[in-house]
C-alpha cells in the first residue's frame, strides 16, 4: 500500500543523477504509443508502433497529442528527450512514479506531473497513477504508467469536434486533460463521501468494533488523496502567476477554473477529515456507553443477589442452636426479607438512573 | 446530507468545459424571473414570464435587479450569457451548486457566488442554498436554486424607499443583498449558540448517551457553516483591495463593514468549535465518573458480602467433626464476626473516599 | 452566557444598513454624559445633562474627554454623529455591542472598539463590556454600555495633574485609557491564574469529579478573553504602521508599549490554555488510576474468596457417600487448604504489583 | 509558580505610565553596582557604591560594562535614565520583570530584555530571571533581579584577555553576554532531556501513577521555557535585519550564530513536547493494558468458579427427593463434572488469548 | 538517545566564542584525510597523512574533494581554517555535531551542514551523523564524525567517469554528495514505511500491548528524522534564491531537484506521522473492544449463575418448615426454573447483541 507513496530508491543509489531507471511498480504490458493529430477541420488517430513513426505523423500547424503508456522502455524516453530537448532530470521525474505533483517551466516547453485517481469500487480503495505532461508549442505529450485511463471522453470530444477544443491550441488540450483528471477526483470524493455517510449511519445506530477499522481505512485513503492533491494548488497558482508564452491569455480563465476545482477538492478532503475525527469521537463514546450498560447490568445483578445469597447461606449453616430455623414463620420471613430487599434496591437504582 | 457539499460530477464527465448542466439537486418548480427597476423617484416590480420580456423592461438610467429562481432552464442561461457577455465557465459555475464561495472580476461585470444559510428550527439543521450574483454598471442579476429567500425585507425597503438604497447605484444593491445574507448567518449562529447552551447545561447536569450524538450533530453543522463562510473573508478582501470601477468609493466603507461581519461570524464559529471540544471532554469525563460510581458500588457489595458468604459456606459444610457448630454461642459469634467485618470494611471504604 | 458573544440580530433584519438600533442587552439606567476638559493649567469636570450642553463646554485649545454611558438613546448618537461627521456604519458599530475589536481610520477622526474586562470575584466569571472610542484633533469620545468603569484612576490623574497627561494631547489621553483597560486584562489574568493554580493543586492531590466542570469553566473564560483580545494585536499594529496625523510621533513609543502588553496577555492566555490541557490529561489519568485501584480491590476479593466459597459449597453437598466428611481431620484440612490458597494468592498479587 | 509569568499589576493601576514601580518579587538584598572597564591593554573591575561613583570611572575610549543587581532602588534608575537618555517606558520595562523578551532600537542606544534560565537540580525546576540590557556606543548596562548569574566565566575571560573580547567593542560584549545566557538554555535543555529519558524508561518498563504527575511537571517547565525563548527568535532576526549603527558589521556573523542557537533551542523544545505527548499516549495505553490484565483475571476466576459453585449449591439443597444424592457415584461424578468444566473453560480462554 | 539531539554544552561554557572544542560523542578512531582530485581526463585518489600533504596535492584546474573523518584534531581544523579563510564560528559549527542543518554564504566559499541518516536494520533505529561541507571555487571539503559513509557509490562514479561528474565543477560535486545523502533518506523512509505496514497489519489483526511501545519507537524515529530534514527545505530554497557565483546556472536545475526530493521526504514523514496517529486510535479502540468482550463474558456468567445460586441457596436453608422441600416434584421444579431462567437470560443477551 505504502508503495504508492514511495519507490524503491535502492536501485538508483549507485547511478549518476539523470540516469533513467523506472522506479515504479513494473508493468506487465509493453510501452504503447498513441497519437491524435487535429486542427479545426481534420482529426486523425494513430496507434503508432515506434516513436519515430509517431513523430513523423505530427503536423506543423495542427495540435498533436502523443500519449505514452508504460514507462519500461527507457531507450524510447531518451530518444524522445533528445528530440524535444527535455532535461535529463525531467525524464528522471517522469520515470520516478513516486513524484510529488509539480510544474516546471522550461524555455521551449512546460513540464507537469499529476496523480490520476480512480476509486475502485470492488476493492474500495483508491487507484493512484502518475501522469506526466509535456506541453510544447503545438503538442502535448502524456506519460502514463498503466493502460486504461480516464480520458476516453476527451478523445471522443476531439474526434467528434464537440465544444471548442478543435478550434483551440495545445494549451487548451492540456487544460482539458487536467480538467478531466480533477473531475475524477470529485467522483472519488463522492464515493468516499458515500462511504462516510454509510459509516456515520452505522456509528450512530449500531456501533460495532469493525467500524474502527473502516474509519481507519477511509482516513488512510483521504491521507493519500490529500498528499496527491495538496501540491496541485500551488502548482496551478504558479502557472497563473507566471504567464508563460505557451499558455494563451484566453486559456487563463480555464486555469483559474482548475484552481477553483482543486481548492474545492482540498476543502472537501479537509471537511471529510474533520468529519471522520468527529465520527471517531462518537464511536469511542458509544463504546464507552455500551461498556457502561454492561457494567450497570452486572452491578445490579450482583448488588441484588449477592447479599440475598449471603442471607440464604446464613440459614444454611448447621449450628445446633439457631432459633430462627425452628420458628414456623422463619422461612416465609426470610423470603419476605429477600423480596423487600430486592424491591428496595431496584427502587434505589431507578432513582440513580441506572435502570 | 453530504450532497450539500458536492454534486454528482458523473454527468458532467463526457462534456466539454463550459457546457451547461445543472449539477445541483433537481428542483420541482419552474424557473421564475422577477425584476425590480428603481431610481430615486420611481420603483417598478415585475414577475416576468420570459427573459426577453424582463430585459425589455430594464431602463437605462435606473438600477435593475433581475432575480432568477431555479436553474433547470439552461437555454435561458445561455441567452442571458450572450446578452450580458458572461463567460461560459461563469455560467457553468452558476449551475454547479457545489461551488466554493468566490468572486471573479471581469471587464464589464463582476461575478460572485455565496451560500445563503437559514437554520431550519423543525429539522434543527442548516438549509444551505447557493446564490450567484452578477453586478453590472446598472444591474444586479441574482440566481437562486429554490423559491423562497431572505430578501423580502430588502424588497420592501426598495419599494418604500427606506434608507438610502433608492439614491444609490447597483453596487449598493449588491452590498445590501450580501449584508442581508450575512445577517442571516448571525441568526443561524444564534440558533446554534442556543443549542450549544442547552447542550452545555445538560452535559453539566445529567449527561446521557444521546448527548454525544447531539454534540456530533452541532459539530457537523458548524463544519458546513465554516466551509461556506471561510472563503468569503478572502473574497471580500479581494474586492476591497482591487478597487473595481463598478464599485463606487463611497460603497467601500460598506464592504469593509461586510468584511468585519464575516470575520465576526468566522470568529464565532471557531469559538463554538472550541466550546464543543471542551464539552466533549466534560461529557467523556462525566461518563468516566459514572462508570467509576457504578464500579464503586459493585466493589463495595462484592467486598462486603463475598467474604461473609464464604464464612456462611464454611459452617454450611457437613463434616462430622466441626466443634464450633455445637457450641451454644457459635451462631451469634458468626453473626457477630459478620457484622464486625462489614462495619470494618465500610469504615475502610469511607477512609478511601469511595463511599 | 453566549450572549456576550453575539447579539440578537433578528431585530436588525428589516432595517437598512446604518439604521441605529441598540443590539446589546438593554440597560436599566439612562444614558449619562460626563465631560472633562483640561489643558496644561486648568481642568474642569462636568456631568452634562444634554449633548448640546456638553458640546458647548468643549474648549478650542484644550483636550475634551466626553464619556457616554448607556447606548439606548439612539437619537443622541445621531446628533453626535452629524456634529462630528461620524459615518452611519460607525454609529451602528458603536451600538452593536457584539462587535469584534477593531480600529478604523477616517479623515478627521479615528474609531476604535475594545472590550473592557473585569473579573467578578463573586460569580468567578469575566464581565465583558464593549467600549468604543472616537479620537479627534482635540477630543476623545468614549462610549460604554453600563455605568461603572475602570477609569477612575485616570480621572484622578487628570484632575491632580499627575504624570505628563495634562501637558499632552488627545492621542495620549486615548493611549492612557486603553493602557488602563489592558492593565485590567492583566488583573483578570492574575485572577484566572490563581484559579488555575488552585485547580492544579487539587487535581494533583485529590481529583474529584467536580474539577472537570471547574476546568471547563476556566477554559471557557479563557476562550472569551482570547476572542476579545486577539484582534487587538493587529489593530494596534495597524495604528503603528499607518502613522496617522492625529497621533503624535512622541506618542508612538506608548503605542508600541501597548502592543507589547497585548502580546504579553495573548502569550499568557495561550500558556494558560496549554496548562489547562495538561491538567485535563492529569485529571483523566488520575480518574483512570482510581478506577484501577477499585478494580484491583474487587479482583483480589473475588479471586481469593470465590474459589474458597466453591470449596465450602462442595462440602455442603448432601451426597450419601462423601468419605472426607467423616474423616476426623476433614474439617481442619479444608480450613488449611483455604488458608494456604489465600496466602498463595496474596503472594501472587504482591508479585504482580497489585497489592 | 505562575508568578514567574506575571506580576501583580494591581499596584501599577493608579499610576501614570512611565512611573517606576518594581513589579517583580521583592528581593532581599540591596541594589548592587559593579563596573568593568576595559580596552585592548587594560582592564579594571570596580564594585561601585553609588551610581555617580560608577559613572565617574567609565572611560571615553574603553568599553564599560555596568551591571546593576536588584531593582528596588527606583531613584537610582531614574538618575541612570536621565544620564543616558533612556525613555521612561524603557525604565518601566526594566522594572516589570514579567516582560516578554524584546528588543527596541532607540536613537543613541539599543534596549533588550531576555530571560536568564538556570535549571535548579535540587528542586528540579527552572529558575527564570529577567535580564535587561542597554547597549550604547561604548557601554553595556545590564540589569538583574537577584545576585548570582551565569556570567562569571565571561568576567574571567575579560580579566585574562582570553579570546578577542578585549580587542572588540561594546556590541561584542553584548553578544558575549547573550551567548552565555543561551548556552545556559542548552544546559537546562540537557537536564530536562535527562529527565525525559529517565521518565521514558520508567513509562516503558513499569508505569506507575506518579509518572503522570512527573510528565505534567516537565511539560510545564517546557511551557515556561518556550514562553521565554520563542520571542527571542524574532528579536534577534530584527537586529540582523535592521543593521543598527551600534552593531559593527563584523559582529553580524556572531548575531547570526546566536540566531542559530536560539532556533536550535526552540527546535529542541518542540521535539521534547512531541516526545512528552508520545509518552503520555504510551502511559495511558499501559494503564489501559494493566486494567485489562486485572479484568481478565477477574473474569477467568468468576467464569470458572461461579458455575461450579452453583452446581455445588444444587446438591446442597435439602429436598426429600433428590435421587442423585443417594447414588454411590454421585459425589465423584459431580467432582468430575467440575473438573471437566474447569478444564474446558481454561482451554476456551487459552484459545481466546486471555490466558 | 537524546544525545543525538544535543551536545554537552557544559564544556564550552567558560570559553570564548570561536574556540574550537569538539562537542559530539568522542570517536575512537583517528582523524583521517582522503583526497580525490579529478578533471575531465584524470582522476587521482590519495589517503593523505597530513593536511599539508593533502593541500599540496590539490591542482589549480581540477576539482578537489577533501574528506575529513573524525573531528578530534582541532589543531588540524584551525590550520585548515586559516588556509581557506574560514570564519572561526564556522569551524565551531563543524565541531558542534548537534548543529541544525543550515547553509551560510561567505565571500569566497559556501558552508553547509547536513545530517547523514542511515537506518540500522539490526537495532532498528536511525543512525544520524552530521556532515559539513565547504564549497570553494574548485574544491569541496567534507567533514564527517565517524568512518564509513554513504558516498562510496559516488567515489566509484568519479573514478570510472560515469555520468557527467568529471566534466563538471565543484558545485556539481557538492550537489552529487547531497543528492546521495537525500537518497539515503528515502531508503530510511522505506524501512520505516515497512515497519509501519507491519505494525498496521498487527494492530488490525491481533493488537497486543507491545505494539504501543513499537508505535512509540517509530514515532520517535520520525521525530528525529523530521528534526533533521525540516530545515533543509529552507536552506536549499535559500541557495536557489540567492544565486551564488560559486553555483553555475546549469547546476540550478539539479538544486531544484534536490529541493523536490527534500519536500517529498518531508511530505512522507508527515504522512507517516498521520498514519501513526491513526494507528494509535485503532489500537486504543481495539483495546477498548477487548475490554468490552471480557466484560461481556463476565456479565453473562454472573447474570446467569448468581440468581440461580441464590435459588439453590434458598433450598439449602435448614428451616424446619419449608413445604417445597417435601414435595416430590420440588427438586425437578427447581431444576426446571433454573433451566428456564438461564434460557430466558441467554435470549435476552442475544437480543441485546451481547452474545
């Protein structure tokens, strides 16, 4: 689980900085390339076999979106790096899938790392995958760890020319991708929100020990979500502040919208954390109350019957001289004393509010 | 409940940014338009049937307040957007009722989103509704989710020309609306404050398990209130800092007053949260004390009678040779030992402070 | 209690901003005016009957201190406002006694709101009263809610010409008043500090359930004190930064001194809060320890006597064939087993550290 | 104890600001003056009887260190104040020994207040004493509350001309004094660190109720230490930023070194606080564990013997018709059932992990 | 353990600032010098016997890396200091191994202090060692406390000319060393992460009292790690901001990379701390649940058998007149009542959810 947070750095230790080693979990599939080239009028989609093949299909006056899935093929990355003048440390960051979300501004391009989050309903856990972006004048290159992503809706939109995306540049494409990723954060938040509501209902109605573990599970998911999303706020703020030539002025309102959404997710994560903290308090106090209930029953039984049992024990003794034993009303008298004592005690407990 | 915090984003996923989809809870009523047009001397109120109808009634040298209730009619919003040059993302924000309070400055107008809060005394929960504002040179457009709002007092004031509102511009109208909304925050705070005082009295006097749930309920309401009101501070601060041409200099003191009120609400929310934290401590320690009381009673009973019962058990044994049984003073001696033991134990407990 | 924090806003709702309504608790006494006019050589004190009367007595080259006690007479405030060109929102702030401490700078004057705090030894609670100040070129106007204040010492100083106050301007008078108010904060802190010390001694020596409520009480007083004093730091910092023409350069060191004192009070409040948190921990752990003591006694009694009672029960059975019963040493043997068992158990508990 | 934090302000109340009243604990000894005058070649030490006597011995081209011990003699302070043009509020700060550490920059001199801290090994508590400094062009005046300080090592260094102190100015003397005081903070921290280590060993090995009080004691000492040292960071930072003419450029690295040490002490205080918080958790959970142990023993005893005692009770009944009683194997059968039940229960508890 | 945090300051007290005293734990080995001199084409490695020997081997146009292991030989440091114009306070900082990580910029060189951290798998504790750096135009001097470090991989890289290190200057060498040190932070984090995962599995599956101590141990390690790494963020940020002439522009991206890694470690430490906090909650609530389980069993046994034992006690009394005893169905009737009562109670507990 914690592997989501860190990579095995041991394999990097003896190597110079900028040496490309894939530090994430090894993926089973091959590295796949897919390319979408579009402008106002046309749109073509290729599943390229080689990088050179894909680069050959990029057109000068169109927007190209090159998506690379799988990060094992470090040779391919090196070729890509030299073709687009990407700094070796940036390539290293792409391969290091434990990267903190960040944005770096270079002369000819802009580099950004995000976390793509999907909530897996079957395992009820977050599936966190790192996505890196390189935005150039007329291209966006995206790097994913594993096949399968959240961007098919966007691909359809480009193919069908819905919205303004075909009339706009690469910066708007980048925005659209990040917007989709953040929309999926909201969907993950909704799923976690549903889990919290269910948990809240259970904690308030019938608290059971298993809920503590469920609380812990959700708290941990929120912790990971928070770690993935907190740095994004400052990163987008940086883009808004720096006014990079690659980002057109009319794309800025869209970035501000991204910023708003990010802050909204962060706000909700914090609210959820506060709610879980509150639920833990309710859970613990309801555990205490159950304990109290159990203790009360125990105390009442003991308090009523232990003295009576002593009384019965007294008249079970075998002394020769015990005058009460021979009195004809002795037995009913003892039974009466028992009954009166029991009733008195019950009344006492009622008054104490214990019954 | 958490739906107040988030919308179902799933329906937005496949759509381009700026596509208008209403993301809040569906409202049962139709979209309603009402228009108030006033200047120093005249004031007219219309319940317009169509947007075009309403736009036709807006006068050049008067202040127009167009209120739109219900957000289902996205076509109407699009027409409004193109008429007043509203950015598509702003229209999207109006429809997305899970929006974080914010203020955005555009060239010809100013856009603001707030939460209108009313405390529903019957369900004892906050009723949070999103209100959006567009302030232009001589108009204010307000968007509400549901019929019914807190602004009737203001409508009367305009109609009757009370105060200076008729002599001032659209910026003062916007201020007056926000001021009313924040005044209702205070009223909600008062209701929550009353609930806390009642809870405090109960926790101090007779703590019962139900109080933990009540504590949790109020804590959650404060959490929602806080989430709704925290961002307002920075938003109003932004307006004060930026000195927008749409806001007259003599309206600035009023905005500063709004700012003060917002900070006051935030302060009170924080104080309430601290108080609830303190109440939880008192509650938990009083639960512990009750537990202690119960344990003490149990221990005293057990400690007194269990040894005595053993003594009675001894003399209930059927050994042939038990000389004590045949001594004439055996029985009273045993009773005496019992009495002395009991008294000694009670004295011991008294000294320990357990009785 | 919470009324100290908020006012009933309901009555303000239907009114335009700037309408004067007194929002605090209604005072029983009338609105009283008192005026002190002094310069280097002379000093006169008047209990004026009307505002106009008082205004007539203010002299051009002397410092006038007009004190208004009681805020019911809104008409008087309106007349005062128009005489000294006070903004309607400022008048509203003076009447709204749930105001957060703040300072506002206007063209001809400076407006400040503070909380005057006295610790009432009989009810052992803080008595918080709002005081507002208007500082003009040669006058200070103070507004109080109720008769009785902490400023008699200052009035004597002016009358007797002690210190440099008579040789200085209105800004120094304002400083002197605020200084006195903050000195009273220290005195309140001292009283609360005494309460905490007493509580600490009790918690460490003989923790009793009542202490949890006492802890809660002090915590709440500190919460109110903190809410009253936190905003003052930034307000005085603002004055120091802005260098207002009404405040002479040689008064600045005095303001810096005020700032120091405020920070000192805030520091002490925070330290007290930390100490109370620590005391709660000690209290709760001593409650746990008592519980443990009680449980230990219970366990020892039960562990020793329950098995022995069972043994006695065995030989109390009425089976025909129980050879031990007929052995002459049976009875002493059983008693011996009981004694040995009891001693062994006690030794076991001693070793466990339970006895 | 809390007297360390505050002074009795009551006696100041009726006095004008700047009136000199000593607010600390009254000292028993007289006010003592001692003067060291040194330059590169000579060094003289005087125990002056009067201020005038001391002032007469200060030489124009040498560095003079005037140390005043005891703050009762307010007349002496006033004379000193008028001689060195010290602001009345500064003199008041020197006398107010509950002062927060601060630095103030004046035209001809620089004023600084610190806390001198020594850990008293016998009472195991911090001994906090206020020291004030006035740095002029060629003199340093220090004010202490009580005789005895940490500066003898420095006096020896000056007398013997060790290090560069004799070749440097008054600013370096001030630095040397503060450096010594901060070194003593480290020594106090070491003593507290030893206490924490000892406490940690005890909490982990054999938690006893007394440890909660010890935890509380150390926490409180840290609270006081923190309150004394936190403000120093900003004060030294201020000196570094402002570049005062009285402080030579080559003294700046030394101030930066002071700053480092202060931050290191603050860091260590925070780490200690975190450690104490962790220890409290361990302590509380070990208390819980002990409780659990006790409960387990109780439960096992009760669960084994209470049912068996009931069985014995059954055959102790005196019914005429109880066939089992007359069966020759009845008694051994009951004993067998008892044994089997007991063994079965012990096995059950073993499986539950309770034994 | 805490000795890692502080040194014995007592020995420094009587000495002037800048006097060189080694404040760390005394090392057993001698002070060792090793020198690597390299340029694009050549690389030589010397284990120098004396400082002068080493200095003689440094070449003007090559990069020299002088590593000094062991800090006892203060005379050597003084000679080094005068040769490279190192400020006495810097030398003092090198010797004071309780130093907080920091970077200081001087005219001809740059001084930096870090903590080198290795996780010792056998003792399962962090091994923290201070490393100081002096970066000059063409040299880097490193100071270590003990023999053995993490830099052998780097030495091999230089010797074999892997990566670009041989083609770059001393600034890149410094970066490479710090990069290696931070990579080891990640490895320590991984080990701690593994410990946390193991602990989490145990806390969720079979909570035992020993886990509280393990939790405490990891928390403490994180505390030390955090203390060592927090200041590094600001120190690297400082280097990035100040643009020192000793650091080439093309080394800046590498420093930014260092900054990213530091922030990533800090993020992970914070996440680990949050996780441990969550684990403590789970642990405590599972302890409570076990307690509840034990109490429930106890209550059930007591509640079922104590009343039945009383019933048996009744018919064990020896009264002359007890008609039930003589009824032939008396005994089976009592047995029946016992059975019915027991069954009823079990049903009651089932309904309560206690069984």
